[in-house]
């Protein structure tokens, strides 16, 4: 596999604000890569660096084998971009914008254009000034999907779409993935990323806090254990890999790393167990933990 | 009406600077006209002669209506009423649309609508502020004229006539804002109504017909300030504005927020074959304003040319003769004409700066990103816009020259004079480009300030208040002087073009190396 995007130690400062603070991002050809982070984490800033619209203060970036700043014009032949806040020329119609962007990129597939317009229920004869945010986003999405770019860079592309259109969007991205296109999908919504991406990079405050496949994330997470005990569990604090121990009378709650589950069970049976419930945390809890900068559910 | 007071405060807060500038400038203009009239036509015989020629000059009748009294007051009212009403009407339309339809279109109206605001409150608040500002203009006009020693009745009548015109067009703007979904289209409808009203007043006064009575601009003229004031005409304004405002409120109650009564016009669902380059896109974005400016300047040129060709007598007063001598000599009409074209060229420079700043506006609005993330380089994107700016400058000045020249009887001479200002205008566009490249956030302020400073220096120079050497810094002076002397024009123009090219190249270099959208 070839690397489509590689960024290492990216730093970007705007005056005194540090928007990126040593961010790493690696995207391989053919993958749909989730780029997750709370609002203000630096997703848009990273993408604008990748597109050569702004220059990183420090760090190394490569995009499609080139330098996104010096080779911008050449590289843009091979990618299509949908910004998070789509603005369009008020006096042009949606159809005109789609055609114009397509021609600037070097051609659109007319059949695909018709199909996409139909799918996203977009009226291309309306002036852009009359479009809602969602409709403006659809114009940019149709233009991007109808291009034959090998890389799609999508910045929170569903923030204005209704649930039905979100589903259409997900289906379209899945098709692009099957066609072998690479997609960088920024989002702050977990479910969207979970359904579409093989790998995710989670960023917070301009720094990558985790980059892994979704499977890895699922495997490495900890288990939540709730046990009702018959006696005091004296030895618990000596069991490795157990965190967040809480007592409520005879009820114990704690979190344990997968490889230490056996040790915990031995300690519990030594104390005497009346009932036991264990469950894995949802991915949601996992992501929330990363977002909040504590270590709940995260094993490193 | 719940929310009304809060909205009024919000509007005043957002526009306080513009409102203050408008009220003071429009309000104090008549006092300046009084001073100019006293200086230019000191004797009653001068004023009588002036009025006599103005009354038989169709261009003057069309643009300003009849002179009702050959007194200082009468000539002041004649000079100020039409242009004051046009200015007040234009600002009123723009402001009302800005605080009604533009807010709705931007989604701000929904934020307000979700709060504790009754349905008609936003429209009522916008109208209240604009009506209040027009009345403030009336108060300043009257106060200024009284201070200049003018009669009470005439001062009040002139203030109220102009303010009533503004208020009438504010209500027109309110109706337009209900009709269509786009703020631009609403403004357009308002301005077309303003244009039709002006045309009706022009036709009415040239032909002496009743057409003036269907036009608020006609009404404002025929209040006859300082000439046996016709107070009842102000009643027409009250009735007319109340009726049109009622229509606006009725329409606003009948439609959805964000919706219009006229369906939004559809457009082509595919792009025309030529829309395939950054230049083609830039041309689409610039062409409407270039066409409007060119048409407006051509008409202005026709009007001035016609006025000038019959103005020889009016202008032949000692005051103007000494002005003409100071301004290079020749017949008073020729000199005055050259001066008018010089001032209008400065207007074109303003339009050219606005056009050059469109590039920066596209960037700030996020529209540059859309083009620059396709295989289009920054230089090529900028070149598309700048080509349109240059074409616009040429078309505007050529239109002005042709219009003025045809009406004056010497089309090619005048065309040559006006197009000689193309390089001067391009220098100001290039200043805007250089600033866009290197100090993008201050670009607009910088370019406009430099133009304003140049105009002020030119003006002070006419009155010998600035050193000649300082005046030489002005690109307009660098063009006017060789035009007046009759030699050295080519060298001047080549130097100005070279300066514009250097500034543009510097701007593009800056644009290539900086972050976009910040
Ligand atoms: N042009 C700018 N000037 C100043 N600060 C900026 C600018 N662009 C982004 N930032 C700041 O950088 C941080 C990251 O922003 P952004 O990349 O837009 O986050 P995200 O897209 O993840 O929501 C935010 O704190 C934001 O305020
Ligand atoms: Mg963002």
C-alpha cells in the first residue's frame, strides 16, 4: 500500500493561538480514514494545510507524493474537496457550479452527475443564494463525487444534511471506497465514522491522541465489571490493570484491562462473589474518553 | 410590539457609524451649496441670468427640475433637492433591505424569530430607524440653513422634502424585501423604482406634464422650498409612504420567513460551454456591476455633455472665469467640462478599487478555496479577476467619454480625454492588489484611504492650499496636467502603467506566499 497522506509533527499557529500542536496523520491508498475530534480540535486547519491553502508553521507533510504547498496546483488535479462550511457564488445555479468545478478539475462524468443529482434530490436550476446549508453541501458533494479524483477530502460533510441524506451520503462514500478511492472524512460524529471507516485518527487540541483501526480500538478497550461480594476484597488494589475502583456497600465497580481479567476474577472469588456483571464500554464511551482527555476506557 | 425596542437598538448599534456619516454629510451639504452659490453668483443679476438659462436647458430641467426662485435659497433648493432625494432614497432602500431581507437570507432572522419577537417587529424596527435617520437629516439641513442665515420656512421645507423622499423609498425597499427571496434582487427592485421615479420627474419637468405627480422625486422638487412653499405636497408623502408601508406589513404577514411572494427565478441547470476557466467565472461575477457602472456613467456623460454644451452663458461669471484661468485657461465651458470629467474619472477610480477588492472578498467569503483547490494556481485565479477590473475601467471611462462626447459634439476628443485616465484608475486598483497580497486585512481600508487622501490633496491643491510638488504625487494630476498643457501625455501614461504593473506584480508575489482566508 502507498501512503496518500503523511503528516508528522504538524504545528500551525495563528498569532498566539496554537491550532495544531504536533499533529500526526497517515492515510493509506484505498482507505476511508476517519478524522475525528471535537469542535476546534484542528481538523479544518489540518485539511487546509493538506490543500496548500495555508502553510504549516513546522512539521513535515506529504500529499500524493508531493509537497502540498509548493506542488499545490499539480496535486489538485488528483483530489476533490468538500469544505465544512460550503459557500457558493450566489448568482450561479447549483448546476453551473457543479459543471464549472468539474471542468476546472478536468472533466465530469455526465451520467454520474445525473445519478448523483437524483440521489441527493438536488434541483440544479436554483440559484445558489436560495440554497440552504444542506443544499449547498449537496452541490459540493455532487461535484466531488462526480469527479474522477483519486482522493476525496471531506470536512464534516454531513453537518447540514437530514438523516435521509446522511444515509445517501454514507452509501455514496461506501461506493467510492469500493471503487478504490481514498477518502479523508473529518467528523465529530462517531456513528458516521464507525459505519464508514476502516481506520481513524482521533485528535484533540491540535494533537493526535490515537490512530488505529476500529478493530484495534474495539480489542484494546477495557471491560467494566460490577460485582456484589460476600466479604471485603482486601487484595484488589494489588491486582494489576484494574482502574477506577468504587465501593457502594458490598457492591464493587471497576474497570479492568483485557489481559488482567483473569487476575481480577481470582481476587474476587477469593473474597466471595454473590453476583457478577461485566460488559465492554461502547465505542461512544471510548471516544468520549479521548475527547475529554481522561484515560477512562483507554489502554495505551 | 414585543422585541421592537431591542431590534431598534441592535440596528442602531450595527450601523451607528454609517448613520452618523449619512446624517451629517447629507445634512450639511445644503449649507455648503449656499456658500458656493453666494460665492459663484454674488449679484442678483448673475442669479437671474443663471436661472434664465437653466429654465430653458432640457438637461438641467431633467436632472434638477425648474428653478422656482432666482434667489440664493431657490438656487440651493434647485441644486440639492433632486440629488439629496436620490442619495437619501438609495441609502434608505439599502438599509431597509439590509435589516430585513438580508438578515433573513443570512439566517439571522430565524435566530430573532425564535426569540421573543413579534412577527412584524423586524420590519417595523428597520423602518423606524431609517425614518428616524431621514428626519435627523431634515433637522440637520434646517439647522445648517438657519445658521447660514436662510429663511425659516424654506429651511424647514427643504429638509422635510428631502427627508420625505428618503422615507418614501424606505417603504419601497420594505415592499421589495417582501417580494423576493434574495437581498440583491430586493435592492435591485428598489433601485429600479428609484430610477423610474427619477425618469418620471425628468420627463415631467422637461415637458411640463403631470408625470411629476406620480414620482416622489417630482413631489420633493415641487415642495418649492424658498419659493412660496407648497406645504400640501408633504401630505402626498405622508399618504403615499403610509400606504406603501401598509402594503409591506400586509405582505409580510402573508408569507413564510425566508420565502418570497415572487418565486425565485430559476436558472440554467447546466453551465454554458464558455464557463470553464477562472477568467470566465470572474467575468460572471464582475459583469453586472461593470454593465451598471458603464451604463450609469454613459448616461451621466450624456447629461453633462448636453448641459455643458448649453452652459457657456451660465458659467460666464467673473468667479468662474478666474477659476478657469487657474485651471489651465481656455473657454470657461471647456475648462469646466475638463474639470467635470476629471472628477468623474475619480468616481471611476472608486469603482475600480471596489472591483479590485472583489478578489479579497471572494477569499474572505471562502469562495476562493473552491477554485484554488482545483488545478488553478493563485496567480491564474487572481489574473482572471484583475483582467475584469482592467476591462471594467476601460469600459466605464469609454462609456463616459462617448456619452459626454456625443452630447458635447466632439465624441473622439472627449473619448480620448476620459480613456487617458485608465492608467490612473489602474494605479489605484494595483494599490488594492498589492495590499491584498501583503496586508490582506487592511487592504480595503488602505486602498480607500489612499484614494480619499488623493482627492483631498487634489481639492486643496485647486485652492492653492497644498504645495504643487505634493500634488504631483496624484495619478490624476499626472494625467490632467499633460492633457491641459497638450504635451507629455504618453510619458505620463507609460509611467503610470509601469507603476500599476509593478504594484500588481508585488501583490501577486505576496498572495503566493501567504495563508489564504486569514
Ligand atoms: N484563521 C484563524 N485564525 C485564528 N485562529 C484560528 C484560525 N483558524 C482556526 N483557528 C483556531 O484553531 C483551532 C482549530 O480550529 P479548526 O481547525 O477550525 O477546528 P475543527 O475544524 O476541528 O473544528 C480553533 O481554536 C480555532 O479557533
Ligand atoms: Mg472544522
